[in-house]
C-alpha cells in the first residue's frame, strides 16, 4: 500500500491534470449541439489516437535483438496511426459537408 | 470551436496539427529518463507511420457516409489494440527488469507501474474486441447472440480478469498471467457487445470510445507523458458524458442498455398485440404529391431507411421543388435516428441540406401542430406512439417525435415489417396515417416528378 501512496505523492501534478481534464471534457460535450455528435465522436476517436506516442516510444526503445518488442511495437505503430489518420480524415469529411452549405 | 458546425472543421484541423507536432516531437526529442538516450529504430517507426497513414487515409476517404459508424468503430478498435500492445511490450520489458534484480530485493516500487500496465491491457483489449464485434454487427455480418446466464458469465469473466490483474500487481513476474488477462479481456469484450441490439450500438461505440481514451491515459501515466494523458482523459470524460447523454435521449439507463438485450425479450410481446391492430390505409403517389404541394408546411422525418436507400440527395431535391412552390419544408431529426447520434444530420448535410432546416426533437415537436403533412422516410421506432402510451413496450418512455399532432402523416416504408428494434408501430394503423410503400429513393424520385407536374 505504501508504494501506492508514494506513487500518488510523486505524481501529484499529473493527477491534478487528470481531474482538470475530466472537467474540460464534460464542459466541452455539454456545449456541443446534438447535430454535431457524430463528428464529435469521431473527433474524440481521433484524439485518443495519441496512444501512438506510446507505441513510438516502445518502438524507439526496443533493442534491435528483441524481436517481440519490435514486432509488437511495429504493429502498435501501424494500428495507432490508422486510428489517428483515419479518425481525423473521417471527421474532416463529415464537417466538410456541413460547411459547403455556408458558402 | 466544436459548438458550431461552421467552426468545427477548423477545430478538427487544429487538433490534427497538434497531433502531428506531438508525434514528431516524440520521435525527435524524446530522451530516456535515465540514460538520456534518443530513440532509435527510426526505420521501423517511419515504416509503421507510413503504412498506417496510407491505409487509414484510403479507408477513410473511400467509406460511404452511411457506413460511417462502422468506420469509427473500426478505428476505435485499432486504438484499443494499440494500447493493449504497448502494455504487452512494457510488461515484457518490466519482467526482464525484475528478473535481473538481485534476489530478495523488493519490487514493491514497481507495483503502480504494473497496475497501470494491467489496466491498459485490460481496457485496451476489451475495447478492441468490443469494437470489432460492434463493427461486424453494424455491417450486418454478425447477428445478435445471447444465451441464458450470459450476464452472469460476463460479470464472472470481468471479475476474474480484474482479480488476475490484482494478483499480477502483487506478483509481477508471471508471463502466463498477463496472457491470461489478455485472453479473458478479449473474450469479455466479445461477449459484452454480442447480445446488445443494433438500436443500442451508438451508445456502445461511444462507451468503447471512452474506454480507449482511458487506455490511452494509462499509457500517459506509464511514460509520464502529458500529451497522452491529457488526450486520453479528455476523451474518456467526454465519451462517458456523451454516452450518458445518448442514454438520456432514449430514456434508458446505461445499465439497461448494457444488460437488457433489446431484441430478444421483446419479440413475444410485440407479436402478441400485433394481430389486433386492424387495417392500414395506402396512399397513391399522385395523391401524396398533391397533398404535399398544396400544403403550407411539410415536415420530413428521416430515418435509417433513407440512409440505406442512399436517398438523401433526392430528398433534398424534393425539398427544393416543394420550396419552389411556396411550401415550407423542414426536417425533424430525432437524436437517435440512424445508427449514430446525429447520423441523419451528417447524411442530410452530405446532400447539401442547410443545417438550419434541421430541427432537433423539441423544436420539431413544437412545430408539428402547425404542420400539414409529415413525410416519414424509413423512420419507425422514433415515431412509435407506444413509447408514450404502452408501458409494456420496450421503448416505453423514450421521447419521440409527436408526428400525430400534424394534419396528415405519410409513411414511406419498404414493407409492414417492424423496425430495427423489432417492435410493431401503432402509428401505421391510425386514421391520419397513410402508407406509401417502396424503396425510399424510388418513391422520392417518383414524388419529385409528380410534384413537378402539378
């Protein structure tokens, strides 16, 4: 148990960010009209693609003889990138349709 | 920026730019906390980035607007799988570290890290498996499937996976254990989504979306990376709230959506009162065209049938022809029409319909009493009066569009078959209602030419 308390103490700042972000997230959604819920969902989908950063770090740290880490990391980078790029492109396509009418 | 359709696109681009910076920054600036070494294996990293990027772009560009929910679900699964893979590799790394520790030295300090790895693995793989099933279901490739005691089995599996994770935190050296957790979470993900009916899929996708967010945040803790943490938690919180909002729109609790499998237990009730509903009246195309062109206000209620028939463009054409004849045309959009919240808005926007013409449910309900004709295109459950009157109905309590307030209701459907939720709709047998059978696109094309000739 003690190690967890220590860990919480060491990561105090990070935990504050977590709490702050929960509020920001709720605030953001509260303001979005339901017209935009589909693009919002796919936008959020793209944003959680940040996992790719973890994948890159895993990849970059892997020793060149650790094949398991290399293969899994490589796969993770591909999947993460799919998530990011696909998410943003889909969202953009949806929002583009809303915009056309404006002009 | 996301609060307005016009500026939302800019917001999306800003987010994309931020992501690019974060990725490049990680590749070139990341240094190991202890050794200060830069990353290596650039070839592999860029190879992965390019492959993923190209496939992602192609897939996202090619997909049809009606298939959007599937696509989002698929990409979501990719993110979940990514998080799970990271956890696997990191655990492997960690267990080497522990194995190399001198005998007797406590590895208690590593426990929080193991906890985060286990969490990331658990949530990531549930999200991956669940999203894949959701994708298959939306595609129509996977049918609803449930068996007696499934909920209990599900809870048991989840409890077992969590228990194993807790054990792993205490004994972070077992390789078998981490694969057991992986396997259990994958199976749990499959069984978790399997029995949930198609009408509830949007809620599930949104929930899984927030799961993946949390899994990403776990990665943020692992690497002490603020970008991952912020992004992940943001999506987690936003996704959870969005899920709750959607449940509210259907007036059902999240628990009800997740546990009460929709289609199965309702079929018997629906067929029981199905026989006593009497006759429905059909309307001919020219009659429908006539009443529409001589009315002052027409309200169109689009549903998934419109999306399936790809009839959004012709629907817009009808709107323009009618508007040219001095008829006010508006769209009444139920929050859960289609297969995703706001799905109909996206489809109509694709067909150049001005989004100011799309009314949300409350606005539309205020206007129905002054409406002459309501044209229902492939919508069913969202206009079912049973939601208000019949406590035995599975959708009882769901707010619906009060189309009956209008003077005439014209329903376009392919047949008398019940809608997606498998419930008979009383509306079709009401005296105000007339049925116009046929594929939405074909019917609308004919309607257009009829109206033009009047």
